[in-house]
């Protein structure tokens, strides 16, 4: 082996190490990218399955009680700045056919007097400026479940018997929302805990297609 070749061997080894390092780097980056893509797909699939379970739970609850879920369509022509009156809401929520209604709401409070319970919920945007404050008579079992899972959102089926005068924000310390609230009094006939989510209205859930159900 001549001296020139011996001198080149370290350079060749260095070149091999550099090339191997470059290949390893790109392989590592490609593997990281593949893993990130798999994680993104897994998260998206998990979210889709979670939303699908929520939708099915809501659909089953509404079906079990023959509840009206599309009552918001009565206010479809109302704009964000349009006023809604208690009389208008009463015509929609106090049903002449005796059917209950489906609401999406979060828990505000549970109160009791003897064996009677009143569960207070807030939610269901009527439009961008008005919401509902549901004050519903509940059974002890319903109240217990609601107090056990008080954070997050419920699907609630209830009969509404009366609508109170709209409450409007009067000062900074009144309540955080800029919206007004309609007190709606009635009786809860069923509820399903949806988890730690808040949906501005049903369309955010029900507008998505349900998969895997026949």
C-alpha cells in the first residue's frame, strides 16, 4: 500500500462518517415527520370519535323523549342586533303539542327546598345577544348527577311552562357576558352529561355527519 493511499484513508473515513451522519439525520427527520403525521391523524380521529359519541348521546336523548331540537329555526331571521321579546320566546318554547325541548347548557346552580330541587342552567344562544337561563324542577337523582358533574355541558330535555322578563347587563360587576338572558321555568325530564365542553348552539354538533350508526 503506497503512502498516498495511506494518507487518503483518514480523509475517506471522515467522508464516510460525514455521509453516514447526513443520511442518519435525514432518516431521523423523516421518522420524526412520520411520527408527527401519525400523531396528528390519531388526534383528529379521536376528536371525530368523541364528537360522534356526543352527537349520538344527544340524538338518543332527544329520541327517547320525543323532544323538539330545531326550535331555534323560529329565530333564524333574527340578526345579531335584533331584539327578541319574551312573548316571542314563549310562543316557541311553551309548546301547544305538549312536547319537551332539547337544550345545550352548562350548570349554574342546584338549589333545594326539602325534597324538591331546582337546577339552573345557562346556554343555548337564541342569537348573538340573547341566551336562556333555564330554571328547571329536577328529581333528587337528576340533581345528584348534575352536582356530581357540574363542570362542562349538558344536553337537557325539559318542558317549559313560562318565560320571565329578560335580564340585561346593567354594570361591570353584574355578570361577565354582554348578552341578555331570558329566564325559562319548567321541568327537566332527562339530561346527558357531554363533558368539559361548551357549544354555543346545537349546530356546532349536529351539523357534523354521524358515522357508524344505522
